[in-house]
């Protein structure tokens, strides 16, 4: 029945909480310093606000000392000192000439002393005559060397101040202190219960308080401090009880009557006192320990209301600091001071002040972890200090400073013997308020002077700050402090250590970003499918195959993989980097394989000059034949083609070194470290300079990729601009030089990158022949410069020398028949170890192919003729041909020299992205820019070697140029 009544009481208490929480309750309160209270106000340590003193009162003097008059200065456990320093302004004091009639721990009731006894005793409770005069505070004063004694040895009050024995009866109710050098008014419970300073049987003496044995006593085991609060509104007693509960991990169990259970008992039985600052969880005269007394309210506390101010990295608010401030209390419940958390208040790891304070710079992800010796902890934290943490903010409307209560997630808290705060489900959490760093008190046995057997340390403290989604004004939700405590058995403090950590994390809901990413991927992915289908259709047309077979499906998948990689790159820019690299690498390998399997042939237009006599083999006769045409021009062109296979628009070595320089190879100016890698740190600073003494935040994987990717792209773009605008124009343009060289050599290049699609470089000399001496060559160049000869173009009176070609199936079949003889041995004919028959067949096939392609270009074969036209704009954009070459092949004018698409030169974008992603992946895996740069350069060289070696073999195989002449 008692349990039922208890639960009914709890439910009645929680009803207003739930009503308030449903409306999104604010946990904000005005920020008041004790010294800010006016002359007739005092600082209420329970409400953390100014309270009004009564009539004939003033605020307690700053720094004044007292004996027992001020309960905020009175030890709740044992009085061991002559006097204790009062907390400034945390109580009211009667005006001079007025005595205290009653005291509730803050405000008092004062009464004026009669004129004959105008002085006030030192404890403030009585009036006394002062023959030697009065002090400014209205108490008696004595000459130097004399001790003011206001009571005799038995405690009776003198009418005139004298040195007498303390009197514990009558109106005096005085008792000596531990040192027996002064008389003090005894504890109020003694006076109330026994009308004296003795707590004799049948009354009960416990914890320095006296209780009646037959009164309405609370449940068994109730703490002295709690009962002192119930009877006399003793504020420090309530704070001390809250401290005990905090040391007990704020654990709650309705079957237990420990400190937290007793606090809940007091909380429930003082519902009539009202709330503080309209916060339903904060009861008058009590500390605020819980957000409700059962789990389930965490999501409403953390997600319902936004923090009233916003943060930004721009303008004057750049690098804005989070002003965390804590109300600190000692273990006895005394309010110590308001204390900002800077300078390592909550950080057990030692460090410089600059690095410690970096934790509170908004936007800085902070991580600190170290090992601290137990001996240092015992030395530095001999007395526990308790903190109620707030976040200070400024309200521009009324110009006032306010505080927002910061909730605490204690991972050690148990609710009915269950660790409810260790799961990820926010609805099962029970949030609290008060924390401490080290408890060296609870583990002391027998004597408080002994070394503790066990200490409890806040081994992990994390401040989590969550950004409000769908906002651009820097709004955040209330911060959350997560704390985990560890119990350390103390045996040999000098050799024992404990690992502690402190961190500040910033979080943001990614759900909206995921939705937008999914939408973008869906739309662009669909477009990528259409683009891949168009590419596949164009490829099918170029190879002259109308059937959809397995090869078509595989080609479509390869096209789609490359396009999908570009989609991922555009959308994610790093968040989907691993999938992106997979697809992009696939596209790179596809490009590499395509270049290594092209069909190429050099058409030699040179014609024989005259006749020569040639001996007939096996016969004695001699016959006249055409003079042979020199092969050296073909070898020369083949070597030049071999050299330009891997030229690029950027210098790969310079690219890697430049990126590495700006990222990792810092230079120092005035002892400041300069480097773009500083932008990848998880903090709010956008400065490239960092002091060596400053805190270095952890790396952000996304920012690290972003910085390296941007640098890589910027340097590459600068290189390409320089290459295109300056180098190719004023130094050399190897692509155009190759076209000119073909013309001067009287050799055309016929390329087929697909079965029915390729490129043609028209190198037919306008002078008819090129195999000549130096004088005639110079004369030909002079005539061409003076426009004394025809133009170089394929068509009359045109300069167009490069074409994209789409050949008919009949043309391709004829090419394959000849080519089959040319490559029957699957490679070039070895001049020294080949049979005569094989050599003659290959030579015959070469001349046949040369004659066939030459006659094809000269429109000799009417059944395999071609036309020359310009591509439509849409055809150029889509990279495909709308017309299918049924009867005639089609030559498309190509002023952009797109034959470079079968070289590295025309695939710079693919190579650049692949190198950049390779660099980024290695860096993300190793967190080392130097290693990433080295490995990136190595892979560039490896693939370049493969491209050169295999490309050279393919060139020798397809053109009958002996590989030994390709140098």
C-alpha cells in the first residue's frame, strides 16, 4: 500500500512536467553574479538568482568572517576551524543595531536592539551593551590584546560584554567550539528539541543534528542534511544532499533509501514550495538534479527547443567561443563561485592554456586523451568540487546575459538497477545536471584523514553539440555533456595511472542530405543510363553491328560505369569516394585497353623514282623494276607516334610535388606553420597559419579529401591553361607538329578505334614526294610558305587534314581480309629469324594494304566510296553519329584533332580524376600526404610504362614496323 501511495504521488508530481514538456519548455534563466545583487538583495544559491532581503537588512558583507551566524559558512559535518570565510553576498545581514530573530538560510527577520543594549553579539542573534564602543557592523569592540567575550562559560549572555563561560541553557543556548576559545550558539535542532545544547535520550543525535525519537520521522536511513532542509530550509544541507546523490551516480531505485532516494523523497514532499525560473524540474530551495524522475524525456529536452542564439564563422563573430559557465559547490554544499570552464576546469589532462581553451571555440572538434598518475589526482583533487553547467548567451532584445542549463548524460547512472543511459535509444535516457571530476572522499575508511581505498574519476567527458538541420543561421540544439566514471583501486598511488579523455564533438542530422543525395542520384543516374545507351548505340554504329549480344551488354555496362562514376563525383565530392574510385578506375582501365588495341596503318604516298636493275633469284637474268621507296620515313613517323602516346597536358611529377608542397611541405614565417592542410582540421578556423603551440584538432576525412582534391584540380587547371595558352603556342605543340610531320613525310595515318569508326590524318604531300635532298626540301617549304602550291587538305582548296571517319561494313571487311594476312603471325615479322616465304607474304600484304587504303582515299573503289561533311552540333555534343554508313563511308571534318582520344593527351580528364582519387584514397587510408604523393607518382609511372610497352607492341604488330626500330 505504501508503494502504491508513493507511485501515485510521483504521478501527481509528474503531471505538470509532462504538460510543460509538451509545449517545448525552455531551460533558460537570467545570469546573475553574487556581486551583481543590489544592496538589499542576497544571492540565493538554490535558485542561482538574487533574493530580496527583509526589513532592516542588507547583503552580507563581502569577505567577512563569522563563526556560526551564517549557515552558508557553517560546516555541516564538524567544526574544526575558528572561523570560515563567508561566500560573498550569499546571505542577508541585519543592519547595525538589529539582531536576528529567525533565519531560513537566506533572508532573515531582524529586530532592533534597545538603546541600553545597542550592540549586537557576534553571532547576530542577541543584543548586548558594549562599554568599549561599537564597530561599523554594530558589534562590540575591544582594545587590542583583549578577547571579546559576550557569554559566560555556561553560555548565558552578558548584558555587558565580558569573558565568561558559555551557557547552554536559557536564552543563550551557547556551546564552545572545538578549541574552546569562544562560545557559539548551538545547532538550532538542539534548541528546538531539547531547549538546550544537549541532545539527551530519548532524543536521537546523528550527523551533528538532534531529532525527537517519537516524531514524524522519515524512512529509515534519512540523511541529516535532508532533514535539516525539511525542518529549517537549510540551503547548504540540500546542496550537500545533492552532492551525495551525484557521488552515487544519480542512480535511482524506489527500493532504496540512499542519497538519491532521499532526495526524491524531499523533492516529492516539497511540491508546495513551487518551482524556480518556471523550470518544472527545479524545486524551490533544492538543487536541480534530474530532468524528471524517470526515463523518457531526453528527446524532448534535447530536440524540442533550439538554443536562443546562433553561431557563425563570418564577420565579427568569427571564431566565436562557447561560453560555458558552471555554478560550483564544495562537498558541504557551500556555493563557491561562478566559474567559466576555460583554463581546463573540466580537463584532467595538462596542457597549455591555448590548447585547453581551443575546446570551446565553436566549430572546433576537440580530442584530448592522456594518462594521469593517481598520486597527482590525489594531490590536485583532495576535495571534490561539484558543477552545475550552463551555457551563457546574450539576448539582444533586452541587453541581458542569460544562462541555458546544459543536461548531463551519466553513463554510470542506474535506474532500478539498469544502466539506462548506455544505449543509443534517446527515449530510455535519464538526464541529470550535476557532475564532478574526482571523488576522493567516498572511498575513505574510518577516518577522513586516511588515504582513500577507491577513488572515482570522470574518465570520459564529451560535450556534444548538434546543429539544427534545414537552417543557414548557425542554430544549435542545447549541448549535451556525456560523462563516464571509472573506479580506481588505490594501492600504490605513485605507480598507478588512469586514462582520461575530454572531447567536444559537432553533429548534424544527415537525413535531409541523404534524401537529397538519393534524389540527385536517381535523376542523374537515370540520365547516366540514357547517356550510356546513346554511347552504346554510337559504338554499335561505329563497329557496324546491328545485333545486341553479350559484347553489347558488357560495353553498355562499361559506359554506364564511367558515367555513373562522374555522377558520383559531381554529387558526393568525396562522401562516396570508395564507390567512385571503383567505377572511375574501371573507366580508366577501359580507356587504357581501348588505346592498346587500336588498328593503325601508315599510308605511304611516296612513289618510285625511275627504274633499277634487279637480279632474278635462282636465275641468271636481270630485269628492270621500279626503284624501291625508302621505309625510313615510315619508321620515323612510327617513332614519333610512339613518343606521343603518353604525352599529357600536365606534368605529372610537377603536379605531385606542387600538391605535396602546399599540403605537407610547410614553410615557416615568424614561427607560424603555413599550409593548406590546416584547412582540413575539424575546427572553425580558415587560417592557413597555425602556431606550433596551438591546439591541433583531428583531421576531417571529408575536409582532407576536399582540400587535396581542390588543390589537385586547381594546380592541374593552372598547368593546362599554361600548356594550352603559352607552351603549345610559343614552345611546341606535339599533336599539331605530328600532323605537319606526316605531311612533310608524305605519310597519312589511318586509325580505327572501333570496328567501323576511327580517325584519318591526311599527310599526303602537296609537292608529290618527300624522299628528297635538303635543298629540294627547303625549296618545297619556301614555296608552301609563299602559297605557290596547293593546300594540304584532303579536299581541294581546303586545309582540313584530320577527320573522324565512319566506314561502311564493306570497307571494313576488305580491310580485315588484307589485315588478316598482315598479322597472321600475330606480330611483326622478325627480319633475322623469319622464313623467306613469311617475309614475302607479309611484305606483299603491307603493299596491298598501302595500295588499298591509298586507292580508297583517292575514290578509286566506287563500291566503297566516301563523302566528306561536317558533324552536326548535337552530334558533337553527344559524341556520336546519327547517320549510319550504309553504302558510303563518311569522313567528318575534325579541326579539334580528336585523334588524340586514342592517346593519353585526349583523355586528360580521366587521368586527372583517377590520379586525384588514387591520391585521396591513399591519404585517407594512411593519413600521410607524403606517402600518398609517392604512391601516386609510382602508379602514374607504372601505367605509363604499361601503356608505352603494350602500345609499342600493338604499333609494331599493326603497321609491320619492326619493334627494334621503335626507340
